[in-house]
C-alpha cells in the first residue's frame, strides 16, 4: 500500500482481511494465548508470535515492556519495516493482540489493525485456515520509544490518583477487583478505580468481536469514564488490558493509556494505596 488512504482501519472485519491477504505490505501476526492453536489452524500467511516476547520476563515486574534492544530484535525477526502494516489477532478475543498493538503504538509504529474477534470471528465467517508454517523474512528494525504517553508508570499513577479528569479502568474480574481473589501479596483495587472486566467488552454472539460501540460508550460513561478524560487501563499483567486499551482507542478515547506494571507490581508492594 503506497499511501495512507489505502491503509486498513484500526478495527477490520474478517471479510476485509480476506480480500487483501495477498498484499505484500501486510504482515499478519497471530499472538495466541495457546501456542498450539497456531498449528491447529491460523489465518493463511500469518506469522506466529510467542506472547511472552512482549513482556520483559525478568525482574520484579516481568510483565514490563521489554528493552528497546529486545524490541528491535523481536520486530526484526518478524520482518517488520516502517512501511509494514501489521494486522494482529489472537485466539481469545484480543488480549495478546491488543498488547502487541499497544507496544507498536509505544514505539511509534502506527500502521496497524486488529482483526475484530480474531480467530473466532475468522472461523465463524467461514474463511479458511492454514496449518502451514510461514518463515519470516528478517529485517533491521530499530525500535525507539516514540510515544511514551501511551504508557504510565507506578509513580505517576500514584501521584495522580483522584485527579479530576483522570480515571482508572480495571479490566480484571470482579472477584479480583473486590479483593476476593488473586495471587499477589495484597488484594483489592486502586483507589477510585472502576471495574469492567475485559470480556464484558466482547460480543459472545458475534465471534468475540468488540461489542456495539454506542452501548459500550454508554456503559463506560455510567462508570464515570468519558472520551474526553485521561483513562488508565490495567489488569494483572497488561494482557487483558491490552484489549481494553484497544477498545478505548476504537471508541475514540484519545487519551487512553496503559499501566504495564499492572496489579503484578501494584499489589506486590507495601507503599501503594489499595481499596477493597
């Protein structure tokens, strides 16, 4: 695709992608929750990405963003170039695909789309799947943190709790939010955070596509989150909130950000305020 006019929209439908599978500037990336699902059937031509490579994988917060060097190696191994348009999907309704797209936004690679509903919607639409493994053509991609504003760290988040026009979208389950469940030293939620579990933004009757936009905006407004606000989304490891970040972006929430440390960091410290 030689011009911005030909780029795919942020959210694309299976039929749209099926019509453009052969375009050389598209890089379709499958980021399944279950690695085995790629071999069981994927969008033809899609590359497999182990979702663990989107996480730092070490230190006190293993779900943090990998280093710039690690991201450069990762995206070079996939054959990404600055002209590549990435189409991401997964087998679970958008968590890991959202985390990948958030990472691309962080490094300023804004040519990307999400296959609405991922593999579930693709299959339900009757499109064929492939079990053939595609070998990527490596590139020399130099990652830089060009859009740091889409992320927020613990210190800034802690300083801004309760600020007007600033809201926290907790994408975990209600039991985790209420402090009834979790594998952290401390359970509960951040002061003032509101809860909409990530799967509540999926349409289970339509292949896990994003639900009706107007309905979602109304529900989020009822929770106190409006498009003009600065919204911070998180979960346990910024996996589920990869999807809620993507949903916010699709709904036109221009100031939606994500806390990669998530509850894995917040709930395992002694100096972070918590409510139950």
